C-alpha cells in the first residue's frame, strides 16, 4: 500500500525560483529516498537520507528529514526548465521493496 | 553507470492477446528485479518481485496467472500480460537494486502498453 503522501500534487514556478516538495510517511524507516521521473520515462535516483540524518545536500538539491514528524522535504534551488518532472519520495518496506508517495508534478516556466 | 533496459518501449495489441515485456540489467547482475505499474498522473504501484531461479512474489491484489514473471537469468526478467484487456493498458516499469547499495534501485525506461 502507498505509504507516502506528497504535497503539493502539482507545483508551477518561474525559472530561477526555488521549489519545495513535502513528503509524509506512516511507518518507521531506516532511510527515505527521492526519485525524479521525466514524462513517460523511468525513474532516476536523486538522493537518499538516512534516519539518523536531518539534512543532506547534492548540488542544487537539499533534503531534510524529520523522523519525529515522519516527514521529509526536497528543495530544488535556482530551478531550471530541465527540472520539470515528477518527483517521488520512497521508503523501503520488507526486503528492498520501494513504496512510493503520490508524487509532485513540478513545472518550471521559462 | 549501471543501466536497466526494457523492450519494447511501447506496444499496442488487441484484446485477448498476450504481451511480453523484457527487463535487462546491462552491465550488472540482478538476482532480484521489481515490476511496477503506473497509471497516468499516478504513482508507481509495485506488482511483484522477480527472483532469479525461483518463483516471483506478487503483491496483494495482483493476479499471478495474468501477470506471468520469469527471471531466467541474472540479467533478464520478463513480464507477460496474458489475455490482455483494455484495463491492462498502463505504463510498466522494472527496476533492479544497485550493486553495493541495495537500498536504491536502477529503473528501466518503461513500457507503455495499450490494449485495444
């Protein structure tokens, strides 16, 4: 079953602005991951944050994790048109099985 | 980096026919692969776990006789949609765990199935 809920479901911003997406989950986790999906394509792994980490950076990406609130956020700074995609958070259930949130559809307007 | 490929990328078939989708790990071995299904503007739903040399493990609600999975080698898993119907039209994506970092996965580019 879907464990993650993301908001907003859709986000449209101007190029150069920052984009923030949020994810909530229900169970205890060892880590939480973020993936990107371009339209009609497979998913690309962006970043993994472990349960003992509060914040992690990768290039223009910043991920936070609050295990007490069972929530995570993904911030994309200085957005570009190429960042237009759907973004999913995911947690592991059982043996390696990824369970995805509903996703946020991000549109960057030039 | 490691790549997962899928074939075909899209397929159109008549209702009642069977369709086979291949998922290959191109430069690494995968004892486990996963099959997902995604409807438009929705998230990925795990259908089954494909295990090399043994039976696949299906998620609750997924008909194993309808979605046949065969993991015949360490680089190939196939999903066969048997007696396809229009409601089976969807985007099917496979994935394989990353060697040395089993918590993350490489995803194939997906196969779009349209059943008429």
